[in-house]
């Protein structure tokens, strides 16, 4: 049996949380968000972020790191990561989701093709650590907010 290389393993872990996996959380973003309409996505539960804001937030980081994986600079700032544009229609919501799915697939494809050496290289600046550390953090961060989305969906359906 052939051993899967690190790039394939990590890309698969990312796909599991974002697009098609159920191994860790028994769900994923695509599964959770595809059944949410734009009004539910905007439903406010006390001081919690809305589902739309959380979807934007995760995509913000995916898009920012995706730019680096494509050879560009790291341009994202934590301060802007929750500055989601208003979702005022189903079309707005679907557009955000399509961007999230497309960015997630592009991100996973680039991870698939990283060399073993690149995983241990410095990510943008020494203070950020390695590519491995940053991609692992992306996956963990995604699971954290997936849990929030799942709970908010349950709270909305119980209103």
C-alpha cells in the first residue's frame, strides 16, 4: 500500500472541513451552509456573529493565504476579518458561498501540489512560522467556526 505524501494528506484534511468530509466533525462547511438561506444567514442571535459573517470571515483568511500560495503578498489584516459586506438577497448569499467553495477548492489544489520542502519553509515572515504551521492553523480555525455555525443553525431553527 502506497503511503500518501504530506501535501495530499493536508489538502484532504482541508477539503474535509470545507467541502466534503465528515470524518472529524461529521459535517463540513458545504454541508452546513448549503441549506441556509440568506435570511437565516443574517439571523442575529444575541451577541453572536451571524452565519454570513462567519462564512465571510473564513473566506477572508482562505483568500488571503491563497494569494500567498499563488506567489503574492500577505495582504490580509485581522482587524478586517469580520468586516463582511451586507447580504441583502439570496443572490448575495449564493455569491459569497460560491466564492468560498471556489477559493476552498483552489486552496486545496495548491496544497496538493506543494513540495515536501515547502511545508518547512518560512511562511511570509519568520514571525509567522512555517507553511505547515499556518495551514494547520487554517484547518483548526475552520473547525472552530464550523462548530459555531452548526450551533447557530440549531439556535435559529429553535426560534
